[in-house]
């Protein structure tokens, strides 16, 4: 939500702000893009106005792109961030750090009245650290080092992460396009 605060003349709400229960969406797409589109299109059938939904996660080259769309439930259904990080690090324990290339991917979809309007992608390349470092962020942030940096997402400020992250990139693209749908 804080990444959208600078949109002028736009009220940003989340499902907790709306009356009634949020629509249930099963995230069974094969890609982040498919899941983001599905969530936005389904939710936009229930609410007036523009709907934004995202799906994102970590892809590790040495693991053939895993955890991928299963990033949040990599260790098990309803896994904690720590459990997911531990599983990933266990799978990579024999892989040298210079062969742990990874990327965070985010797709943000804009929909209205059950119709896909646009989809925006953000990607940040990097690598998986040997052990967790830092307490900031969530998910895989303590073990992901973005390219050109020597600190994990867990060690940098939220403000700086929002400028360079996959989600920040996708939201910048959304912000550049959203004006044509607000008229």
C-alpha cells in the first residue's frame, strides 16, 4: 500500500477496507502472470473501480526456477518465511555462492469489471546468500542479495528496497499507465 501512496486523487483500499468477504481465488497458474491476472479479474467482478492484484516470488537457476509460483508454500502449505528459507538453503548447501543466481519476479495486473486491462512485470536479478542476514522485509528477503549490492534485501531499508525491487519496478510501470483508466 505504501508504494501506491503517491498516486494523486486515488483512494487505495485493500480487501479489509471493503464490506463483505474477499472472493476466494485459487492460485493454480503455472506463472506469476497467470496468477496475478486470475486474482485481479475475479476480484474486479465483485468491486467497483479498478482492481490491482499481484503475484511474485523467487526463481533460483540452480533449482530449475524453483520455488517459483510456489514461493510462499515452498516448504509446505502455510509455511513460515523461516521454513521456506531453511528449505531453500538446504537445497543449495552444496552450491557455491557464485552459482546461486536468482531473481525476484513480480507481475501486477490491473482489471475492471472482470476484464484484464494491463499486466506489468518487474524483475530484480541477484543471488541467494549462504545464510540469512538482516531483519527487514519478509519472505526470502534475508537471503536474497540483489545484483550490484553486497547486502540482502533483509539488510537494506524498506524505502531503498521499494526503489530497486521487482514489486517497485512493476508498480512504477503501473503508475505510468494508470492515468488512462482513471478518466
